[in-house]
C-alpha cells in the first residue's frame, strides 16, 4: 500500500469518484485514498448521464467499464486525473482530457501471465476438441472418433496478432508445443521478433499461413473488425480463431458466417463484439455466436486471477493518490502532452 508523509496528505477532502466496479467493494481503494485525505464515492454507472453531476467537483475519477467521454470531461471543473483499472484507455476520451489538462493513467503489466495462460487454454481446448469429447461422454458415447478430426499441434503455424508483452508471453508458451510462430505487428521490428523465436509477417501472410490465429489486438479505429468476411475468406480452411484482446476487433456476424459455412473450425472468445460488461442490459439472444457448439465464450475473464484483480485495484488507486499529492504517477498515458503548472 502507498504510504504518505504528513506533508503529502491533502486536507481539502478531494472527491474521488469510482464510476463502476464488479469486485464486491472498494475497501482497498478507500484505504489508499483516505490516507491522502480523499473522500471516495463509488457508483455503478452504465451511462455517461450518471456521471455529469459528480464530474463537476470531483478531483479524480477511476473507471472500470464505464465510458468517461467528452461530455463527462466537459463538466469537470476540478479534476486532476482519470485512472483506468486496466491497460486500455479507449473508454476514456484522452484527447478531451488532455485539452482540459487532466492526466490519464492506466495499469500496466498486471495480467500478462493470466491473459497468456487463458489464450493458450482456449487454443488447446479447441484444438484437442475437449468440448466435443465432453458432450459425447456425458451422453454415454465412449469413442475417440467423437472429436474427429484432431490434428497434431507440432509443426503447425500459430499467427499472433499484436506482439506486445502479452503476445510475446503467448508465443513463449506456445513454442513448448512445437508450433511455428508468426506475428503481425506494425510497431515491432524484424530483429526484435526474430530474437524471440517468431517471424514478423504481413497481415495477409499471417491469415494465409496460420492454422491458429490468436488475437491480442488493442481497440482502436484501425483494429475494429480487424477480422471480418474478407479476412476469414483468406484463412486456411479449418483454422481456429482465439481472441483474448478486445471483442470488437472481430466482426461477430462475419465470424458466425465463417463458422456455419465450415470455413473456420472453431473460435474461442474472451469477449463478444458487443462487450456485455459495458451494457446496462444484455442477453446472448442478440448474438447468434452463442448458439454454436464450436464457439467457447468466456466473460472477459482472461485477465482474472485473485492476484491480478488486487494489483489493478491497488495500482489504479495509487496513481490517483500520487497525482493528488503532487507525486509522479507510474503509468501516465498523456503526461507528455499536458501543460506544466
């Protein structure tokens, strides 16, 4: 936990708004922030409209799934920092925050191991046809053919989209199974990727050569529907798709078509395109992906372990405490663009 000296503590009781959370309570955050004299207000916002009033006099906001957009930021009169509970900041209007000289922070490196493990678990489960075998045995069918066809992993090709820390961790794990690793990442160099035992290729080459496509792409205008009809058509027949990145990077309607037409063998998604956690009301009936037996969907749980959740909470609250006490935060997103007071 962050320890503050008496000099660093603020006594004007700055208001810190936690827009939403799904981990039971905010006791951890409260303990950290009350050390610096802050008062914590915890909400369960699913709409920006819920934030306009509290935005007017808050000194900080921490958000998990709730959008902190331009309209909310326009209401802010005292805010010094907006802190994300995770890595991605696409649900914060960073440009609007920068224009109002509000720092945005995130949490980095807290779930690399968990997401990489989850991606490998989804891949192996689908490649070894475990759901097929499980359904068959529960019906009293005891035949190895109930999962047919199952192919040997060794010697096949895994394509990893985005080769940041998580992509690299996925590759490290996958190499133990003897697959060849190719990756598409416009921000990496050939030399760096080759040092890690992978090969940097174009998007087209990755799609055409990969038996397994593992998506770990962040959300941006460029990555929305990174995989859609045209991309699925370019993939190998029988390819397996796993997405432990952001849901909207895969066009779910196009994926449904590719799966039902038999071109793609199976898919494992840690989040569907509509990202249910960000919706006030959601039902799987709205997405036909959920009707398919060759699709595994987990509830945006790839990042989860008891340890990673606690790390995210402590780190996000600590960023706020540091900013409120004029200390340098660990993970500034737009710090280099702010006016220095």
